[in-house]
C-alpha cells in the first residue's frame, strides 16, 4: 500500500516539472543545477539526510536538513533528481514542507496551527451550495454531500450545508472533536495539515483526502467545482486552467505524502498490535 501511495502521489509532484517553461515566470532567474545526483544518507536512529553529490542539503535558515522518515527522505531526493537544467524551488513542495517544519520560522505551536485550521470550518467551501443555479446545486450535492456525510461520521460532528450567506450551524463539541484529532499528530505533521487546507480552502476535503476517502484528483476537482462548472459552459483556457489544476494537485499530493510518511512508523506499529 505504501509503495502504491508513494508512486501515485509522487507522480503528481513531478507533473508540474514537465510543463512548458514559457509559462514559468521564475525560470529565467532559477539557479542552474550544480549537482549530478541527490541521494539519501542514514545519519542515525530515525535520521535521514539528503546529499547533493558530496554536499549535505541545508534548510533556508542554514540548519541541518534531517527527516525521521526514510520514505520521506527518498521522496525529497526524487524532487531534487527531477530538476532539469535549473532548480525550480517553487515546485519542490516536499522540500519546502520539510524545511518549514525544521526551521519553523514563525515559531508556531501545534495549538497555533490547530486554531488556524479551525478558522476554515465556518466558511468551508463544501458547506456553501449555490442559492441561484439549480444545475450547479445538483452537481454540488452529488460531489460534496458524500464528503460532508463522511466527515460527520468520522469525527462525530454535525456539519450542515447552507444555500445562503449565513454560516452553517454547528453543534456543540464540533471544534473540540476536530481539535482532539489534530492534537494527536506531532508538530511536524501539523505543517502538512496547514498546507493541505490552504491548497483546498476546505478542511472537509483536506481531511477526506488525507484519510483516503477521496483521491488527490477528486479533492482538487471538488475544491474547484464552481470554476470547473463554469468552464463546461464557457470553455477552458487550456494552459491557464490546466496549470492551475496540476499545481494544486502537486501541492496537495506533497501534503498527503508528508503527513503519511511522518506517521508511517506509528501506523505500522499500530497495525501490528491489532
């Protein structure tokens, strides 16, 4: 299962590496690739580093780039090996997530990130259905309702959708249940949750994707449902819409991999105990 998850999600990460460079604004200023090969170095118990030829990778703050998950380290090395003549750092999402978690430049605590994520809940994309377009409303019900139902059952909440500008009513204990779940993860993993929710602007879709109720492609499609609905009526600007969709998929895939790889050992031990 891990191998399938790794290959599927990693393919989405390198997908945006293959787009025409004419659309990459930062291409001209991107540094040239200065190394031949990126590899993984085991440096101690649950400590893995990335080497670029004989050089050890550093974080933006100059810290030691060390991760505790071998699959995560392999995925980061794959990002560096996927670079071509230049290094497109803006597309190396796993590297960025690891660096952010290591440096933690804003000195965020788990509680800080949980509170940030919870801010998305009252305005979650999937809770607001179209009040005017009945055709769009039917599509939203078809694609969003199963995710809402799953979320309510999984986290023992009672989220309801709305067709007006008022925020949906939430039962007592909703935020408490979600907070309890998030706090069960470590500080490092929380950066992945924040990244996923930021990409989708939906906590429901982010959680559904992380728990593998829906795929990365579905989560991105559902988060862009109204836009995609309009495209079916007015047409698609291929390079713009396709690049945006691929970029969202790459970012979300990185967040999902980051969370699962950081918790892989715990999940394996838990499964063995059962």
